[in-house]
C-alpha cells in the first residue's frame, strides 16, 4: 500500500456526519491524528462527536472547545483529545504542546487544522468538510502508511 489515499463520502444529515465519524472511531489507534478543515457550521464538531462514539466515549460530552482550545475525553477504549484552533492566527499554534497530544496514547482531533503551519502534521489523516446539496461532502486524505490504511478501511466499509 502506498502512503497516500483519498476518499470522498457524503452525509445528508448531522446524524450521517456523526455516523461517518463513528466508523472512523472504531478504526483509530493510539497516536492517530485527525486534522479537520471546513467552514463554520460545516460539521467538524459533529464529526468529532461521532469519532468519540466510535471510541466508546459518551458523545454528549463533546462540544466545540473553541474557548478552552483543548478538551480531553476519557472513559472510552482510548482517550480523545479534541483541539480547536479557531481563535488562533494561521501558523500560530504552539507546536510542541500539540505534538505531545498527537504523539500521545490517545487519538487527537484538530479542528481548524488549516491554521497549522505547513508541514506541522507530515503524516496523518485530514478531513475536509464542505457544504454540498443536500448536506456535506467529507474528503479524507491520508498521508503516510497508517493514515492511508485508515482511508482504505473506511472505503471498504470495515
């Protein structure tokens, strides 16, 4: 398998967006990072709620951490670290702090990941959520063997 993979899925409801996140949550492993990009209201936090459910973290615990920047959800099969970079200027995130999460024992979901400096996440899974009629298109790009494996598993429905 190559280290690059792409997959586009559509979701016509918030629940469908969460269901796609849940599918991914069942596949992720410690150290996996999911970089989320999309406009305000596109469904990034809904996707993370689904990711949490797939990790057996109660999804009702998940809210956008815009004002706290980092929320940690425990109690599932893996910890989920939910990071929101919305309030930061592009290129301003504290990379050493982020790397502690990204390379930690849990799964890291980063909203507004396009605010990271280029190359900050050399390998990982990015999810672009865009408005389409009706609903949303979620485009998964996997960079690196692990992320490409996740994209292939999502594509196969496993």
